[in-house]
């Protein structure tokens, strides 16, 4: 694989094997063969306290606490593979955030989720919306935050 000298920030390496949904090509997280409902969740920053490693790891905390998972994803592969699964990162979508950044954060959440799924980790996609432009067709021809499966049309 050829790497860019300048990091574009969108981590194309995470989605080399991904399928994409919609016109904005949001990476998809595939439906698992078996549905697992987590008994408990542990925040990413507190996962070391779960000594039995029986919880799903989630990212329901301030983005700064899991920033490294977005930039150094490979560094956490072995660690997260010890848990029964994860919920894809909960990247913030603020109501006053420009639409392009809301879309970028949806992309990063799905890109990281896809990557971990492609490495054998059970992943539940996190669905978060920002302002109404992300969950309606008021501005865009599709509901960006609901891009979770391959568009077959």
C-alpha cells in the first residue's frame, strides 16, 4: 500500500475494503450473522477497569478521551479484540457545527467501525444525528446519519 506523505485526515487506509452507502459514500458496517445485545458497556477511557473484559466498549464520552482511536486505530486493535465487541465511536455532531464537519464525523465513526469489524471485532454501529440536515432530506438528497447499509438501487 502506498501512503500519502500528507495525512488527509480521512484515514483512507481504514476503508480500503469497505463498501459505501449513498451519494456521500459513507462506509458501511455490515450486519452481523448473529445479533449480540451487550449486558454492560464500559467507556473507552475506563476499559482497563473492566478486568474481566466482558463489557462492550463504547465511546459515549467527550471526543478528546478517544481521539487516539481515530488517529492511531491500529494501536488499539489487540486491546479491543479482548472484549466481546464495541459500539462504533460516538463522534460529536453539534447543532451549530457546519454540515461538512457533521458529515466528516459520521464518516469517521463508520470508517473506524468498519475497520475494526474487518479485523474480526464485533461492531454495533452508533447512530447519532446533529441538526435536521443530517437526519432529513431538507438540505441533502439523503439522510446522512442513516447511511448504514449498502445502497442497492
